[in-house]
C-alpha cells in the first residue's frame, strides 16, 4: 500500500499533472517515426486496403517495399508518398 503525505490540494494537483505529463511524453516517444518499418499486414491496415491490393500496388511499383531477408517491409514515408501520389 502506498501512503501519500499531501499537505494541500495544490500539491496533489501538481503530482497528478507531473504524472500525466510523463505518460504523454512516453506515449509520444512510442509513436511511429517517419521511417518506421511496417510489415505487410500493418502497411495494408495503415493504408486501409486489402493485402491483395497492397501486393498489386507493390508489384506495379506504386508502393515501394524493402526486402530484409525473406521479409517484405514498408517504410512509413514510402506509404505516405504513395498515398499523396495517388491523390494528385
């Protein structure tokens, strides 16, 4: 059991505010970066398309994939570029 010795409501407010700021800061660092790598399923979900459509776009060169060993991965920046290219 944790016991807090809090003198005032202001002190409690400051403790809660610091805890919230720490959680938000941790969440921001966990967000995908511009060059995060997505597997096929994640890429299809990100683009809101089926795996078959992702395969077709990859084969036709509309979406660029990166082979790493036997895995085909997609950079987030490449997925973003593919969506902007199709909307133009």
